[in-house]
C-alpha cells in the first residue's frame, strides 16, 4: 500500500490519495481519493480525520482479502507441474503449468491449456507427448533452449486447438514442412518467436475454414521468401526482425492477408512482383529495414503504408499508384511533399492519370443519356481472363472482400472510378524542411546568382593583384589577402547553392535526400562556416591594425608581420575546427536545404550554434568600438571639414553600416530562435542567410581593397606590366623571325656564332 498526499489550493482542505495494489496475478489496483478538512486550531480531533482512518482500514481489509483469494487458488502439484482451475489469461479453463521437466506428466483431469516453461531437458516432442491431451485449446512452449525437433504429427489430433506459441526455442532450426497440414480448423493464433528457423513450413492448410487471426515468425533466421512460398489466410502475417534479404516474385501468391509486416529485416532486394497475388492487403510495414525501392504491383488495395526508419528509401512511388491509400508513415518529410504535389513528383504518372480521367467529347452525350458502362476487373488486365466463379461476395474478417481496383471502360478509355483522395502522411514537413525549393523565391534565386558572381570576380581580382605584388611584410596586404580568400569561399558556396536550386527547381523534394545527405551539401556547409569565421577574424585584425596605427602612431611596438601571421594562423585553425564539428556529429549540415548547421536538438548542437552567434556578435562590437575611437581621434575641424580627411568619417560609416546590415539581423534572429522564440521561419531566414549576410563578401573587396587609391595604382601597374609584356613579346617574335630568316643565308660557321649571341624565346 502506498499513500500520497497532495496539498490543494484551499487553506482548509487536503487531498489524500491512497493507492492499493492487489496481487500480481489478479493485476488489479484500487485508487481512492479522499478529501478532508484541516482541523481548526481550536480542535485536536475532527470528524473528518476519524472518517479517513476508517476508510483506510476498510480498504486494507479489501486488499488483504483479494491477495488471499489469489494465493489460495487451488493448485495440484505433479512432477514439477501445477494444475490450476483458473488463470488470468484463460478464464474458465484448466491449465497444466510445467517447469524444468524432462517429460510431460500424465494427469487425470481434463486440460485445456498446456504451458511448458524453462524445460531444457526436453529435446523432442512427438504425437505421443501431447496426444493424450486431446482437449487442448492452447499450447505455450516457452524458453525451451534444447528443443531441437518437432515431429510432423505432434499437433495432428488436437481438434480443438486455438492457439500455439513456441517462444525462445534457440535450438529449433527447422520445422517439418507438413507440420501444420491437417491441423485443427479452429486454430486462430500461431506464434513461433525468437527461435532459429531458417524456413517457413507449409501454411496453406491454415485459415481455410476461418481466417487466422495472427501468424507470427518473429526473431528467426529467415533469409529468403521464395516464389509461392507462403499461402494462407490471416488477419496478420508478422515476419518481423528476421534476416530476410530477398522477397522473390509472387512470394505470397494465393494468400489473403490484411496486414503484412516485414519490419526489422534487410530487404535488400524486393522484386517487381514481390507483393503480387495477395488479396485484400490493407497494411504493409517495411519499417526499420534497408529497402531502397518499393514495388507497387499488387498494392492497389493498400490503405496503410509504413516505411519508417528506412534511410535508404530515398524515392517514393507516385501516390497515383496506390488506389486506396489513406495513411503513409514514412522516413523523410520530403516524401510527404511528393504525395502533396504529385504532378511535380512524377509528371509522367500524373500525366497518364490525368489523361485517363479525361472523357472523350463523343462520350459526354452517352453519359447524359445513361448509356450502360461496362465494368471490368483488373483480373482481365493482369491474367487475361475474367474469373466468373468468384463473383459471389466473400466475407473476410466480417467485411466484404475488396477487389484490387475497378476500372471503367468508356469509349475505349480505361479510367479509375474515383479521383485520388488526399493521403494523411507523416512526418509532416517541418519548419526546417518545408515543401519548397532551396531558395523559395524567384527574386532570391536571381539575387543569389548576382551576388555570388560579383563576389567571386571581385575577390579573384583582389587575390590576383595582391599575389602578383610581393607582400613586403605588409600587415594590411596580408590581412586583405586572407579576407579575400574567405569571401571567395563564400562565393563558391553561393554558386553551389544557386546551381543546385536551378537543377531542382519546382521539384526539390525529389533531390532532397541526395543533396542534404550527400557530399555536395557537406562541402557547401563546410565552406560557408569556414569562410564566415575566417572573414570575421580577418576583419577584426584589419580593424585592430587600423586602430593601432592611428591611436598608437607614435609608439614603436606596433603589430608586426610575424605576430600577425601567428594570430592569423590561429584564426585558420579556429575556422577549420568550427567547420569540421558538424561533420563529426556536433550539429549537422543536413538539417536544411541551404546546408547550414541549424540542428539544436541536442545540447552540443545548441552550444555550437551559440558559439558561432556569440563570436559574430563580439566581433561586431569590437569593430564598432575601434571605429568609433578612430573617428573620435580626429579633430573637430577634420570631422566637420568639407573635403580632405572628412572622407574618413564617411568610410567608417559605410564600413560599420554594411557590417551591421549584414550581421545584426542574422545574430538577432539566431539568438531568438536559440532561446525557443523563433520570430521568422526558415523560408524567410533564407533571405538573411543566403542574401543579406553574403553581401558582405561582395562588399568587402570594394570597401577594403578595390576602392583604395593604392590598390588602383597596383592594379594599373599590373595591367600595364602585363600589356607591356605582351607587346614586348610580339616585337621580340618579329625580330627573332627576321634574324632567323637572315641567318639561313649564312654559312654554318657564321650561323653558329650568331646563335650564341641571340637569346632564345
């Protein structure tokens, strides 16, 4: 007995909950909730407290009587066996329960339930072992680790048998092929679980009179389902958690099964007609498997489809191939997008379905005049004949049998009777993966191409000019080169996204798995995290270097080239480490279509995203502080002058403004989402993440390098040198060709002397 007291809101009452649990065999519990008034401060005993005590005593008496009734159930012990008149599972039946026996004893009473448990001494069972109990309705063989053989006639004479359980018989590797032939027509449940069977015996004699409720071969060693290997009638056929790799064509031919479960198998190879020949199949479960392609032939009557936790199932068939499908429990949310937009998913099947629904114009009047329309079953299409022998309405599970599909033949066109109904599908597309393209908006697609190309060309020009000009231990030049390389990587990421968006336009959910779980998305995610962190690091050092040069111009301990290289090397290590973490399982690049690490389901992912946002926020605050101090260091006259150094103030404003416009929205909305209060969805966040934020990569080469006077001089010098080199090369080729022609008229001695003095091209 357990007693739990919970205080209510009222200052005068308590809630007292008393939980009484009876014996385990009865599996009953009693919960009593009492309400009593608190005794007043002037009374040491109240009527309500006495009432509570009496109620608890009464309930204790009831509990003890219930336990006594269970414990006093009569049990006759014979050779480690117990004969019980009542059981919790089989009411009004007599059970013979045996444990740790080597032979089944003989009892005089009429036995309905035979349970043999933990009997390692039994290695074989035959007809003689059980035939004396011909009134058995239920047999349970549990945890018989040394049971190796069952005779084919073991259960033959049990005409009243309704259920047969063989559980955890690890030494049982094979059942006689005809062990279930001639078995009781009343059998409803057959379970052979957690044995080591490598094959399924003949089931054709089961369910002939009354359909079986359950046939289960769970946890065995089945590997292949052969053609015509299973033929039965059952509500459920459970072949879960075996080692089935192959399901051959027509493996269930002639069966009538409502639910077929192949959950937990490999299912590497499903044939095109694996499920053909099954009548009235309404539920199919292929979850927790390695299935890659789902054959649709024979699944026209399917109502519930389960393919959960099947990561290799990347492509789902068109919804129009399932005539009666109502529910689909799938692995990926973009599969539900395929059902939601069937025309974009499989245009060929959709177009065929659409053409089939169109009625020729010459048939319209015939339909108005109620002209008779022929109805043809798919048996005519599949088998080439019409089976008139099966025209009667057969009852199956107390419901009329359902034909695979019915087609209307109108003026030569075969069309489905009804249009495709909506399918309830799970998992639903979530905030991270809605049913949309990578960019989501047409204008965003165009802008990403423009920003990506501009950033690529601008940073390529900067790196070309800087690399052709020696560093000469120049700190600003070295930092600008690192900044240009980081922004160049961002441009590659943008163009990679833009190309994939162009390829998968209007049908991204067909490419979602291969893209988000492929190498391309991982490369793109690595590039964007690496480039963003390296770019921020380089911008901070550039800002500090400018602040140091202006604020500490008279000091000799400035930033040296060697110290800058060491600090920048640390920035490279930090950027590479942060970009590698999602590849190692800390967050993930596969969460969204834009390949950014937005996975915050675990604490490690949340800390990772928080670190990225905090680093960006701290860098912006540092740059803002430095540029404000640089601006304040100018004199009042300089800051308000019309010309001259007043341009410094404008440049500082532009630098701070662009950084704020690109980073502040991303950081703000990122922090709100991280705290559990997202203000925008992923569709709108794409505008910030792939448009506003990368604008910095396009603007940086202009603000820090291209628009400076020194860079223009170096660019003109590089172009001039390149043009001069081309001109000199042309002139040299002309001179060389002229001199070569002249030397052809010389003697060999003079020609050899001239070749020593003439430089070769």
